[in-house]
C-alpha cells in the first residue's frame, strides 16, 4: 500500500511538471496595452470640440442628428462620469476649447474612464445630435411617441470608437468659474454647455435643514426621476440644480446658507442644469 501511494505521488508530480512545462514558453501579459477600447485608432484628423460644435451647430440647435461619415476624431479629458450615480450612461470630456457628452448604454463607466483620463474618440460611424440643444455623441433612438434623437450607443459599439491615452490624472481637471453676468446669454451657453464649472455664493431656495436633494416620496415633482432644485433670486427657467433619485447623495440634506456649486453645466433649451458628480461638489461658500 505504501509503494502504491508513492507511485501516485510521483505520477502527480510528473503530471504537474508536464503541465507547467517550460515557463519561458509563456508570454508575459503586455501591461502597456489597455484591455479597454480600440488600440488601433490613430491620432489623425483630430479636431477640437469647439470645432465639432461649430461644424454641427445647426444640427445641435435644431435637436437633429447626423451620421459622421468622414474620418474625424476628437480628443479630450474625462471631467464627469457615473461615479456616484447622478450622471447616468454618460461621460463628459473637455479638451480645453469646449466639452461634449458621449452617451453609452453601460454602467460603471467610471471604472475605466475616471476623471482625468484622456481619450481619443473616432467619430466616423457615430451620430452627432442634441437633446434640448445639448450636444451629444451616440446612436439613434426612437421613443414610444415616435421621436428620434441621439442617445446611448451599445458598449460594444463604444469599445470600437475610443482609445485610452496614458494614465488618468485627476489633478489635471479644474473647474471653470461660471460668469453669473452671462446667465441667459445664448453664446455663453452654447460655448460652455457640458463643461465642469463652479458657480459661487448661491443659496438653495428649499434648503431648510431638513429637505434633501432628490426625495422619491412624491414631495417634490420629478422629471425623468430627477428633482430640479431652485436657487434664491434666480429664475428656475434660467438655472437649476438637477439631481437623480438614484444618486448616492439623493437623500442627503441640502446645505443651508450660501454655497459654491461645482458640477457639469448641461442645458435643456435655455435653462442651465447643474449635475453634481459627487456629494463633495457642493461646499459652503467662504
């Protein structure tokens, strides 16, 4: 019996050695190549985001959409993603000239597109359009009512249209101070919608030490599962703070007193809608 056990052990060792073979024959993983995106995209025919907006200005203004048929690319740094759930199926990039939304039918985008990550986007085969005159990149979607507009592309399509450039550098992302004298000014809105900005010294009209950002109990009207909160002395037709009921901080009590608000400044027609990325994007004003 003892000899039989020894034979079994020797056979196992021999099998293990055979499976391992010559370790030099296995290629080490190439950590310099990203497992995300399309690494074959080349940095050619790159235009700025401001040039993209200008090129498709009529399409965006009229909430239309157009297939990009020519070889065009943009490059930008991620300034906002879905890290705390207030931004959904979208990522925002800025190249220093302006910013744009990319719509992707995927959760957990922040995992591979963190703030500060630069990317190259191949636009050929994608659509440029707008919803509420907010420019978007994606693919066509037709609603139940028959309206067609640019919306979320599948993650498989997206994976073929972007390339990661270097490593994320969160410190490179700095908000722009919002010029309150430009509230309601169409050129300023067209130029800056989609950008990460900070507006200073405002007060939330409903903040009383108890009210939360986005209650889902019916106490506040919701639009697409989002609550629009007004600011004191500013028309709700001009500027609102927009928070999803699915945001991690939806149930947080809104701060009282004057605050500085940092977020992605999107537009719906002529109204600025501020999207906080994280709970820390709103701070007491000094």
